C-alpha cells in the first residue's frame, strides 16, 4: 500500500519567526516543549489573561481622571447597574443612568453642541491610563463649539452616553470608554461619536468609532484629532455612523486639507 499522506510543510527558520514577532504583539512562532508551549510563552499567556480579567473587574476611580484634568469640574454619576456583577450580567442596565444620575445630569441641561462622556466600560484601566490624554487636546480641537460639563460614569455602556446627551440637551455626544480587553491590549480605549443620540432608538450603525486608543495603538493625541474631525463633520452634515466616512470628515477640516488621517 502506498502512503498518500502529504508531506509536512518545512518549518520556518527560527530567525524568521523572531523577525516576524518583532512586528506584532500577536502570538506567533511560539517555542514548544513536546506537545505544549514552552514555559516562557505559557507564563506570558497566563499573565496576559490575568491582566485582561483584572481590567474587566478593576473598580473605576474617577478621581484618577479628575487629578489629570485639574481645569475640569466633572459630574460623577452611575448607570442603573448597581455593581460590577450586575453590570456584566445585565447590559441593559448599563445603557441607562440611575435615577440619581439622571437628576445630577439634568440639573446641568443647556443648549450644547457637544457632550463628552467618560465611562469605565470593560476596562477601567484604559480609562485611568488614557482618557485624560485624549480629553485635553480634544477640547482644544473643539474651540468655537459649546461643550457641556464633562461626565464620568460608573458601570457604563456605550449607550449610556445617549441618555446623558438627551438630558444635557447636546446635539452630539463623544463617549470615551474602556474596550473589551484582549490578551495583548488590556488598556485599549474606544471613542464613539453620535449625532443627535436618542435613548433606546440610536443603533450601533448610527455611531462612528475610533478604537485601540493607547500608546501601542492609536496615540491619544492623534485620536483626539481624529475624533474632533468626526465631530465637526457630523455637526456640519447632520449625521454620524455609516453615512459619515473618515475621508469626508478630513476634507471638512480646514487645517488638514485633503491629507489622510493617520
């Protein structure tokens, strides 16, 4: 009998794997010991997995963000999810403010162009590390627009910002929120831009997202520039989401001409 089993592909040289691994944080070319991973990559995987779990459960500390933004006087509120366990099991409660939070926010209602909201999401670590670094340049880029008081939210989901914008009377809302942690990115911050948000009505397709905001991804200052371009374009065109493309936002940003956003 002939053996029709195809021959195994030749292994890539170790030097090539080493060069490839310097270009990505993805787990490629990992050393093996028998049928399993070698000790070093196995321990690294376990450490990253623990960091991701810690990021999800880390309590949000608004004072960390406040200390980095001394010129701001933010409102600190909570969603309707009373604790972290409930937040993770009941996403619907995280999408709306608590009664006390609604009262606090409604007391600052006005006719604003933009509201900026910061929520812990699934990584308070990301918010503690990068939110202030985005907000400072973002507000500078929004000169000439009326900006509502900054709002910091415990147990927040993206849609929590819809509730807040409606209560503040803001035409548009920017939500900065901790993204679901990955095994190589427990500190990734996301930004969602929504024009005329309506609680319970606005869909994911109605939002523009700027993701992976962190030094190893999209740097905070570059993210602030990109978010501001989307904000101004959304206000000018009267839309956000799938109908608003980055190139359109950039073309409407006078200081950058037709250069593509990095």
